[in-house]
């Protein structure tokens, strides 16, 4: 575990000597600024991807930090090195008096429910799991098992549908691909939407663009969420099937695709997920066509602010195209390379998804 305490007023973090924490023995980093103007203490625990993943964890942390800035509060941020850290990290933060604890990812669902039951006065904000019976992200009945858990969920299939449509319109080879970290619902929901978007494009245009890496049940996965050789190898396996647009799903595993694209020497476009990769990672700017946006920063900030005001509504939040909780990024450097009619077509498809005339299936419903 790596723990950081960051001041909202100060943009830097000073390292201070501190007692090592039990979870994994690393000393916390603390801010030298003690000028917070509120006693409210927001906290956040990452999954094993860490807060510098330029994606999932980073967006969640930015949401907590934005709320802290507005409140004049400090943030206790704890990084998990593995799943073995989740429970100890949550116990440590509870003992330090955190008023709201954000847990990033459905992998923390079981530990979050246990912590919430043990600390009923603390607000828990769980990202990507409904906390309503299963720990695999699949169950969703609208009510968390513990009354002090606020689930934040995202119907990214809707936004990925748009990305699939874009990929199908852009491809020159007639093959587009995707791969994920592990076959969890919060990963495959992107892949489902992407494939449905390609299918819709084919039906509307009379085309036959193929999707490599996901058939609705089986696909290509790295086995984890690290930017490692497995991510590069998996990306290469997809690209070797004449794919010229690829969407990696799983935080930093997109870096494997960057390596595979560079090694291929071919004109291949990348579609990011969670954050706008063009903005979060300048190394992608020459290859990123667009990104599927999962606006965790905004919803996390809103939830923390609600907890701070004492007006938290613990009903699950589901981000959709209609409430702007999910979306698609601009084409950036590819603006001049996509078809002239594509943006207007996307606007029409978006409206169809929002009004229900175009159905997008996902485990969170249409």
C-alpha cells in the first residue's frame, strides 16, 4: 500500500516521516499544509492499477480532489498494490476518521461492504459495483446491501456503441478489434457496446465490418490490468488479424497496444476508454482516434460533495448518455481523417440511443 495525504490548498505533496502502515509497510506521504478550512475528511482507495493509470483510478482521484478543493479539505489517498491490501487499507482509513471513503472498482466490493457494515456512520462511495448481492458486478437490483454505500455505475455500452460505429466507419481493412484486462462485466460492457455499434453500422450501411477479440461471450484478455508484456502480446494477436482500429479495455493495458502499434509499422488507430487519452497521455496523440468517456471524476465529486453536505442519496447513480455520465471524446488529430458525415451520423445515433429507438444491451439495462 502507498498512502498519500494531499492538501486541497497546496498543489504539492511533501514527504514526512511516519509510522509504517500495517497493510503493506510503506510510510504515508503527508502534506506540509495544514490550512484546510473544514473538518470533513474525504478518502479514497485505489485498486491495483494505482492513481497514475491515466484512466480509471486517476479520474476517480481527480473527482475526490476537486471536491476537496471546493471544501477546503485534505484528501487521504491510499494506493493498493494487490487485492490483499483492500481490507487493511479500508480498515486503516476508517480508524483515521474518514467521513467519506471512495473505493475504486468492483474488485473492492466485498471489502467495501464489510467496512461499511463495521462503520455505519461513514459514507462509502463504491465505483463500478452495485454492492447488492454479488461481487462480480453482474447483479443490479437498485439497492446496496449496506445502507451507507453509494454505488456509482456507468452504462458505458452506450458510449462504446458510438465508438464501434466510428471504428466501423474509419476502418480501411474492414476489421476492428478489442481486448480487455479480464472478462468482468465492467470490462465486457465496453466490448459489448463496441460490437453492437459495429453491427448497427453494418445494418445501416450494408457493410460487413468484422470485430476481432470479442464475440459477445468469448474474447481476448490479458489476464490482468497491468501495462506488461501480456498487454503487448494480446494487442499484437488482435492486430495480426488485419485489424486497423483497436480498443483496449482495462486502464493501463492500452500501453501494450501503443507498443504493438509502433512495432507493426502500420497505420492503426487506437480508441481509449474511461478518460480522453489524448488529454491524459500525450504519447497517444498520433494514434488515438477517440475515447469512450466514463465520467467518474464528475460523479465522484458530486457524491463526495453530497456526503459533505449531509444530503447523500444512497440510491445507485447510473451514468448514461442522457445524463452525460458517459460519452465519446473529440477526434482531435483525426478530425480531418474521418468522413465528413460521421459527426452528424453520430449525433443521430446518440439521439436514437437516448430516446430508445436504438437499443443498446448491457447488464445495466438499456
